[in-house]
């Protein structure tokens, strides 16, 4: 019975950890938003600093009209960062080291961007754009070649988003685990993995930022 449950939990650990992080972040921000002080202090001040910093970064790319995308992009960054970092805690696992999770995130971004493309250009306008926006005879003649190239470009974006995040976090996980095992087995529990955990911390922040900024750029191109 226990082995069946252990196998079940192992198979679904990425989903369970991702749901746990989503619930934890929801509680943290709900709790932090309960205080309505005009002059924030303590925990509320920290959360407002995080939100305002992300807002300024997003608006610097998208301009003033990017305000409406701040909730989506800010949530994306905080969620991915949390999933990356939780693997640093003993007995925890980073959901973003699972390709299924990173693909799911990339698909969300892909759907969002395609929705904006169709909303802003119209379906005909978007298909015209995929054909290379031909304006003369030569343009129309090469449009059958441009269409699959542009279509491949659109599809390759979520693929690269998913693979980049997955590969970096999985590599970080393997590296830390390897040196932790070496420290336990050969060096009498000496924590030689600590420098690599610091490197993993930087990688986690950088990959969350790269994923979010690339998504921001894709939204910019669509609007």
C-alpha cells in the first residue's frame, strides 16, 4: 500500500508542488493585501516593492499601455521564480525541472500571444502577416514560402521558452544533487554543494526573468 502511494506521489510530484506553490503565493499576497495603510510597512512594504519593480520593468518595455499586462506577466515571473527556488529546500522539488510544467507555461503564453495577434490584426490581417505582408507581385509569389517560415517562428517561441527553462533548472538540480552526494559519501557530510546552490539561486532568478521578458517582447510584437 505505501509503495503504491509513494509511486503515485512521485509520478504527480511536479503537479502537487506547482499547486502547493500557487496556493502559497495566493495566501501570501491575499494576506499582504489586507492592510490598507497608505504608508505601507513590513511585509506589505516588501510585496508592494516587488509589484512596483515588476510593473516598472514591464512598462519600460511595453509603454504605458502595458499596464493591463502587468498582472499576467508579474504573476508569471513570481510563479516561475518560486517554482525554481523551492528545489533549494531539502525534500522539495522544482516543478520547473519537469518538461510538462514548462510546456504548460509556454502554451499559456502562446495562446495569450496568438489571441492578441488575432484581436489586434483580425484573422485576415494575421494570416496576411504570416504570409510576409506582401505588397507587390514578387511578395505574393514568395508568400507560400514565407507562410510556413512565419508559422514556424510562432511555434518555435513557446518551444524554446519551455526547453530553456526546463534545461537550466534540471541542470541546476542535477549539479547540486551530485555535489551534495559527493559531500555526504566522500567528505563526511561537508556541504560542498553550497557554492553551486548560490549559482542555482542566480540561475533561478535569471531564468524566471528571461522567460518573463521574452513573453513581454512577444506581447509587444503582437500589439
